[in-house]
C-alpha cells in the first residue's frame, strides 16, 4: 500500500464538458439540515477532517485527475475554514479486491473520518465499507459502486447507459453487420460489467447482424491488455470492431499492438473506447478511434471531497446515486475537448 499527502456523419453531439465541479443543481444534496439545528458530527471535534481517497489501483493513470481534484478541493476547504481537510491517497498498486480491502481496513484502524472508494468488486467491498460505517466513518463510492453496502451515495455515470451509447457509436462507424470484440479489466468490477451489459443489450435489441465473438480481460493492466488484444486479433482476423471498456492498452507505446494498429489505420477495424483522456483524443484525431464515452475524472476527487464535507459539516443527505454526467465524443467535437 502506498500513501501520498458518434458517427460516420456529424449530427448534433453533446457539448463536451470541462473538468469542473458538478453544477450546483446537480451536486445539491437531496436534503440538508441547517447546521444550527444539527448536532455536530463527532469527527469535527478536533477541527480536522481526514478523508481516505481510494482508487481501484495506483498504477492506473485514469485516476490521476481525480486524485488531483481531491487535493485541490481539500486545499480550498481548508483555506475557507473552519475545518482543516486532509486527503490520504491510498490504494493497492494493482487492481486487487483483497488488497483493496486490506487498505480500507488499515484506514479504519488509522481512524480516518471518511472514505471515498472506487470498488474493485461490489461484493468484496461490502464488509470493509460496512465495518468502516460501524466505526463511525462516513463512506461513499465513486466510479465503481458497491450498491449493497451501506455507503451513503455513489458518484458516477450510468455505466449501463454508457455501454449502450458505445454500441451505437460503434454501429455508426462500422455498419449494422459484422464481428466485434470487447476488452474489459478486472472481471466482476461493477462499473465494467454494467458497461458490457449495456453494450450487449443494445446490440442484441437493435442490431441482429452484429456478433460479439469474444470478450477478453486485461485486469486493468496495460501490458496484459495489450497482450490479450493482440491475441484476439490473431485468433479473429476478420474482426470489424472493438469496444474497449477501459483505455488500458492505449497507454502502451505505439507499435505495441501491431495487428490492432494496422487494421485500425487501414480503416478495416473500427474502435470505441470508454474515457476521454488526452491519449484517446490523439488516437481519435489520427483516425484510429471513432467514438469515446467519457466521465468526470476531476469530479471523482473534487466532488467526492465536497460531498463528504457537506455531509459531515452541514448534515447533507444524498440520493443513492449522484449522476456525474457523461461525455460523448466523435470526430465532430473532438477538437473542442
């Protein structure tokens, strides 16, 4: 554990959102008790709020914007007073639910005041989350949920709807017939499973001429993702499309996936990828990726810290799911991102 202080044709497209906090009406809690009427949260007595911000893994660059957002919000809240806010950026090096559970147990033993976590496995997170809550620690999830736990809210996109959107983007790029493959990360991660289910449902309901011929798992690891994509390309040379449920292999150096790159550069292979980080935008501008489904990475940290603060200080209450919003990016709006 480490600790650190849509389309072949351009129709109307969703305007790209900037990496900014949720709009006031989106981030507003469901209900809010007046501070003067609510009893002070026990954790506030020492004037300091310590929040453990826990991603799925520390070796996944997708979480770095969220980490930075958490630190920025903590600095803003501390400067505004009256409470000092400290962020502990902790996690396992690689995506592993057993190690993530141990990290959470360590944070409970350390006596943090709150936890914001992206869960590697929805069931595996239940016990550590509920143990934290029993110890008086406020817990919310972001990016990847554990809905059967006692967390007070989940902040993120509708991953299922994102998967359906990805299917439509891929069909617009490759047509309504052909063979496609899916790349996922760690099997069982709820956010990834929901994306794949949405993708498969959209294909099954609307596009009977498309067949999902294989699904491969890279376990949130760049090198392993590169390997399984290339193996799938070799085993299925007639593939027409890919849905990368996450962008892991695109972090690898160019030339790492020669079969995938050659087919994509020729235009024979179309690709849709979840997330909208700069590396993906570059791939799209070069014509290797045709569609992106994006999330609010900065808000994973920035908004999580604000929501925890509001719950502890203001007595805010939130709905079960806090929708962070989603971006759809094609060649039509990629330059605006």
